[in-house]
């Protein structure tokens, strides 16, 4: 990949890609490209499964079902949902723990300190959050994040930080998400 190549719809990701490339640091875009050369065609289509000890199973070339009886469509959807929800869940818990730590830091209840308040202020500005002191702002930002992750309304974090092109597409498809905990845990959302 050339250093000026666009690797994301998000401009900040492209800037970071350029920077780490110039510094010769390994990065996700280049690693992804390298991995593409040797990928298994079954895995690429979602037709490979290792969820239980009866596997691994692959569907295709005369094998219509996994050992458990799942067919191709079921395996593809299960892989897609399982793998993507797993990642989303894991990072959501990271996010909420980071927000709780930020709140505790603002309240003076953690061993940490806010070393770059200008970054916090930039983040708060994007969300329209104001606060007199750095500590007060940290608490407000943390509370906002915790609330937004559980919101029944379209996520303000997504609406603020997702790339414009993506938001337009999601809007068109009716896919703007509510708070991520609603998307993950509220069964009413799954059929919509
Ligand atoms: S396809 Fe079914 S039997 Fe095969 S590994 Fe996956 S869950 Fe197990």
C-alpha cells in the first residue's frame, strides 16, 4: 500500500495510517492486505465453522451441512453475527470501563490524572458538552458516554463521530444504531 492510500472513510484514520507508515510501524491496513494473500476460500465466504468440538466443518464441494446440521445460509449468518457481535461486545465493555475510569478520575477517586486536557476539551466540544474545570468536564463527558451507550435513541456518539458518507448510507438503509447496549441486548431490536 502506498503511504497516501485511502484506507478508511474516516480522515483521521487515513492521517494515522500515513503517520505510522512513515515511521515504519506495523499497522492494521497493511497486515490486512498481507493476510488477504493466503486466506482460506471457505473462511472468506463464511462457510467454515469451529464453534464446537465436532468441527472444524466446511460447507461446499459436496458437503451441504455442518456436522450439527447447519446449512450454508445458517452458517454464514451465524458467523457474521457471532463474530461481529463478539467484537462489539468486547469493545463496548472496554468503552464503558474507560468512561467509568474517566469519571472516577474527574471526581478524584482514581490514581490517574488527566494529562492532556485539550484532548478532553476537543472531544467535549464535538458533543456540545461544557464544563468549567477539566475535572468537571471529565465527569460530564463520562456520564454522557455511559448514558449514550445505553440510549434508546439514535446514538449521539455515532451521529457525531461516524464518517459522513457512512451516516448517509446508514440513514438510507434505516441502520442508524441506538445505544450499543440496546442493539446487543434488546431482543426487540433484532427483528427490525
Ligand atoms: S458447523 Fe456445527 S458441528 Fe461443525 S463446528 Fe460448527 S457448530 Fe460444530
